[in-house]
């Protein structure tokens, strides 16, 4: 079943541009997977993942997703805006991603990345910046567009009415495809 969420619509728009350039894509939607909060500071498990090539805990879906990210040529992060910032699921994912990649710094280093969001009114910049900060922290190359990486809408399909936002998503896809081709020749 294809998810018709606002965020899925804008990410699929980016994917269409990547696929035009024969770059394969995979959409992983955080509400559909189970990722537990990071346990790096908890009791006997404190700092357990340091020096490892992935999170040491395999009792949720993060380990498998991280393995896919290692193989990917690029990464697009997307979040709806809740309370003027990323969703709780994205926060948990970013914590795990940032820490797991410390033990395997080449996982994200020099990989193209883009952060996008679906926003109703406010908080879009906070949301994009939160995701960008993790990518910058891990030495990724950020992909931008001609304006901010967000699309406005309230109800399913509303983002399609934001012509400028959707044009930005197509441009992100084109810019991501160009950078991937330059980096992985």
C-alpha cells in the first residue's frame, strides 16, 4: 500500500527525479518500523556501541536500516513538523544514526544528504535544521534547492498545491542525482 502522507508525497517527488537518472530509491517510513530510543547512557550498556560498525542492539529495526544506509549512495531525511520541530520517531532515529555512525565514520562521510519536511504553518526551518545538523556532524554533503527544503500543506494532497515547494523538491532530486553521479563515477 502506498502511503499518501504529505511527507511521502514530497519524498516520492524527489525519488522521481532520482529514478529518471537511473538511481534506485527506497522509502523507509519511520511510523512503519520499530526503533527504540538510544541506550548509550544507560547502566551496563553505557557506550556499548563505541568502536562498533553498527548499533550493538539488534532487538528493533534500526540495525537493518543502518546496514541499508551504509550501502546507499545518498540519504534523504524527511519529517512532518510536530511542535515546531521533527517528529519523536525522527528524533529517536537521528540519535541512533548519529551515534552508530561514530563507530563507522565512513558510513555517512561524503555521502550526499537532504533534509525535507512537510509543514502546515511554522517550524519548517527548525525541522530541516535539526536533520541537517546530524548530517553535518557526520561530514555529509548537504543538497539544497532554490529555496527552503519544505512544502506546505495541511490535508493529504495539499502539498501538491504548493507549486514552489514541489518545484523545490524536484530540484532537490535533480541536485542529488547530479551530486551522486559526480561522487560515485
